[in-house]
C-alpha cells in the first residue's frame, strides 16, 4: 500500500511541473505580445491628403447666391462707373471734335464717384469728419442736380418753339463757318430758316453773324449764299454781319430793321438750334421785344445731347452775368 501511495505521489509531482511549465510559457507569450500591441497603438495614424480643387471650378448655384448677396454692390458700381466714364472722356477727347463739354461732364462724374469710392477708406481713420464731409457733398450734389434739372426742363420746353406762328421779321442766329463751308450747326440753322421762310412767304429774314478770327467769311454772308442756293429770294434776306454774340445778334438786327423801315418791331422771330432757343428768348426779353421761337433741329443726336447739357451752363452764365451784355 505504501508503495502504491508513493508511486501516485511521484506521478502527481511529474504532472505538476509540466502544468507549471505550460502556464509559464503562456504567461511569457502574453508578455511578449503585450509590447507589440502597445507599439501598434503608439504608431501615428496617417491622415488622408485633402483633394486638390481645380483652378477653374464651376461654382454651384448656392455658392453663386451667397457671393451675390455678400458682394459690396455700392463699391462695385462706383468703381465700374469710374472706369466707364473715364473711357468715355478719353473717347470724346481724342476721337470726336466739338465735344469738350461732354468730356468735362464725364470727368466731373468720375470725380464724384471717386470721392464716394475713397471716402470709406478715409472714414476708417476719421469717421466723424468723413461722415460730415460726405453729408455736405451729398447735399450740394443734390442741390446742383435739382437746379440743373429744372433749368434743363425750361430749355427742353422752349426747344419745341412756335414754328407755326408768323411774324414780320425773323433773325437767323449764326454759328461756326469752317474753311470747307458751314459747320453742322450752322447748316442745321440754314435748313430751319429755309423751312420757315417757305412756310411763311411774307417773312423777312435777317441773317446775323460776324466773322471770327478763324472763319473764312462772315456767318451772315455764308447763310445768305446758302439760302439763295436753297431757293429763297435774295430780296427776303437782309445781312447783319457785325454781331459776335446772341445779344448783339438781336440788338444789331433790331437796329437794322429800324434803319430800313423807320420803326422798331415789338415782336421778332428767332431761328436757332432748338437747344439755344430758351437763352435766346432771355436775350430778347432783355432788349425789350416779344420773341417767336423757331427751332432748327440738330441733325446729329450726340451733338444735341452735348449742347443741351452745355446750355445749362450758358443759361446760368447769362442769369448771373447778364448785365455785361447791356
């Protein structure tokens, strides 16, 4: 019995170390695997590179809408207007003849737009001064536009004239005579006089205008010759060839009528470009006669616009300095 117990103890002792060896091997394997797992965790994770956007990518409707709403439209219109009116000024200055006032207007608009375009930068440093300056300029600009608009209204109203009304005498106001013949403005007035004289065969025309330093002949002589070519009887045309201004045109013509007839008329017709009729009527009032305004239509639209704008300055020049013509 003792021998059997001893044999069992030996077998148990032999199995125990084997189990211990297996357990130790598993523990060692776990320890060896643990650092590998830790190293794997510490390894940096590579982030994917962002996709490169194409240089000319077509925007979506949503992106376009956002860009449209967030754009500074006042600045955009301001600088676009500056570029546009600068180009117009250069065009009329270098490519057109006789449009100096249009160039001046374009440059004036550029100056105003430039002021409103630069005032926000000035306001960053001097906000109060900039706000006051902008207010003063805006008020003055509104007053100027209002005055110019009212003046232009009267100029346009007078431009229709009374071509159907008759009178005994009609003064044809002169314009530039070039070396190759009448200027466009003068030719338009000659055609206007022809039409009126044909419609009213009892009217006597007084062609009025002296000779400038760069003109080959007097404006009166040029109109006289052209009207005869157009079929007007020379006996119906009287020449006044000394006048150098509208006031002199009317005053000298009235003196000529008085010399020839012995009486100064109370009413006189004025044949001139449509844009000039309102100012001519002011001159007629200053010399004490009633005026019948007879428009000669300007054939070139761009010239008509140029002269209609310029006439605003002419009217105010007369209203402010009218006494110099007396």
